[in-house]
C-alpha cells in the first residue's frame, strides 16, 4: 500500500516535470514561428519615409525618388507653368481633384502644400494600368494635342495625359488624377515623403 503511495507521488512529480519541460519547449519553438509573422527589416525599410533634397531643382525641372517601391516625381514649376494650371482646367476630367487622390493639406490647382506651390509631388504611376508617364513640360507639343497641351505628363503605354499638377485630361484611358503621397517639408530644401505635413 505504501509502495502504491510512493509510486503515485513519483508519477505525479514526473508528470508535472514532463509537462513543465514540454511547455517550456513549446514556448521556445513558438518564438521563431511568431517572429516569422513580423515584416523583415527590408520590408520595414521599404515602407519607411524617404527624404529628398529639393534645393538643387531648378524651375521647370523634375527629379525622381523611390518610396515603397514606387517612383515619386518631384517637379519644381516655374511661374508660367503655375499660371497654365488655371488656364488648362477646361481640358481636364477632374480639375478640382474631387476623387481625393491626395492628402487634405494638398490643395488648389497647384495640388501642393500652401506656401510651396511651385513643388508638386506625385506618384509616377498612371492610374490606368500603372505605367510610368514621362515628363513633357513643353507647351503646345503637336503630338500631345497642340494648343490644348500646356505641359504635363504623358503615358506612352495607352496615351493618357496629365497636367503639371498630375490632373488627368478628359477623354483618355486613365480614370483618375495621379496620386499625391503624404509628404512634409522638413526645411525649404528637404521634403520627407511618407509623413504627413499636418502631423509632423
């Protein structure tokens, strides 16, 4: 009878130890499994904000940077180009950007942050099938419509046209204006793409 008591106690202790060791083992095995769900360092970096030096961009010029694997066009418009944005409204499908392809702090015909209207920041992917439009700032280009072309972006894939604010022309395949990513001015010569102006 006492042997049975000893065996029962021994069995309970061994069962308890085995369960504890098993639980610890499962915990150690689960850590790498759960960690595998987290995005990699490369993926985190791909979504991180990107700084761009805009101080050296001359009026009328464009540079391209990459953010989240997408090309971002940064164009510094001259005074004539800014004036043409108002004149060219009659050729556009969505001149007031009603489709909300930009943050709320990006306003007006310039589709820019107030006080920095000369700079337009656009994701360089056509809203038709995602091709990269080319920067065509020359006014009156015959291959783009002559007098109706006041400078902008042309998508050679299917012929979509956008003005120098990225607003889509009427009667082209692209249904929406080019998207404006979130961005903020860190200084007069540096912008940060991927962070909102309002929350910075």
